[in-house]
């Protein structure tokens, strides 16, 4: 990929796909073009058997500043004042966030700089997140009269209600350490060690059976929305199907025989 591309892609031999937001001049905003590229990239990653884990990183001082407000403001020139355009952009952005959740490969956000509004939503939509120690997060829509309602969906599914509401109602910046305390990110990396920390985590996950990871990720998000009894019934059926898979048989056998498993990802 050319360095001028707004989304860089690099697949390393261990099966880790690095997607790097590269629209530095616009602080990696989720423009129409960026949303299109992300949607395509996650669809392709989900189908590519060589990809085992996806890392979502960014170049520049901002991980992602959210929607491109200049681009959105231009939409007000339409005859309907922008209503149809705004609806299309919100639907497109929501589709990208769901594509991350629905992607069968684990997705890890590698966050440096700021992640604000839909950029914070992007982090919350990933399965895991590693943040550099000076990273900051916010849902600042209240400052400009625009409540961060769509970021709220992902945020409220990651942190407790009162923590989510504090971020949404104040719009204040949340430092990385606090983001880890409330569950928005998993780990904090010292300055200059973010990529190494993220890739260490990614490689550990990539060493597992991709069939098992896909089964578990799908089940995790599905059961979370169910009542308790329904969730247990669903998860029990998933366990039965998983037990019948080749890699489960191999993994259990390897554990009993005290040897390393040989995955076939099926």
C-alpha cells in the first residue's frame, strides 16, 4: 500500500493483520472514504484464512477524532437540510462497528493519542484494546450540542452505566489509566512500547485455533444479549458443537498427553 493511502494494511507471517488509520491531516477522522475502507478491510479479513488476528492502529497524534464534521456540515446544503445524508452516514458508521464485532477474527485496538466521539466508539467496538500511557478518550458531543448517541451503544457495552454516563454527560477526557480502571481498555503500555505490547498480545492469541476463537467470539456477543437461562442453553449447545470439532479433540488430547497441540483450524 502507498503511504498516502488512508488505511494501510500489512499481514505478518504469524497471521496478524495490521490495519493502520493513515489520514493524519484529518486526525484519522471517520470520513465516508475511511468508513468504506474499514468496512471492506474487515469483510476481507473475516474471509481470509491467513488472517488470525486483526490489530487496528493509527499514525499521527490522534488515533481517531470521530466523524469528519466538515464533511458532515457540507451535507446540510442538501434540499432536506442533510437528513438523508446524516442517516446514511450514521448507518454506514454503525455498520462498520458491527462489522468489527461480527468479524470472526479477534480485533485489538492499538491506541495512541486521542480517541474521541466515534473514535472512542471504534475502540469500544474492538474485542480488546491496548493504550499508550498518555492516550486519552472522550465522548465530547455535549460540548457542541450533539450527544454521542451512537458511541454510547459501544461504550455502554464496555463500561458500567455510571462510568459511561459520566463520559457522555461531561464530555471530559478520560486518561488511559482511568480507561483501564473502568474497562474501556485492557492494558496500558509505556511510551514507545505500545506496538510491542499489542503485538505480543496479538501473537499469543494468534497461536490458538482460529476455529475455537471464532466460535468463542460469536458466542460471547450472542449470549450477552440473552436472559440468563437462554444464555446458558445457547452456550451449552455451542460447547457441544465445539467438543465435536477436530481442534477440540486435538487440544484435549494434547493436554492429556502433555504435548503441544497441532491446530487445523476446524
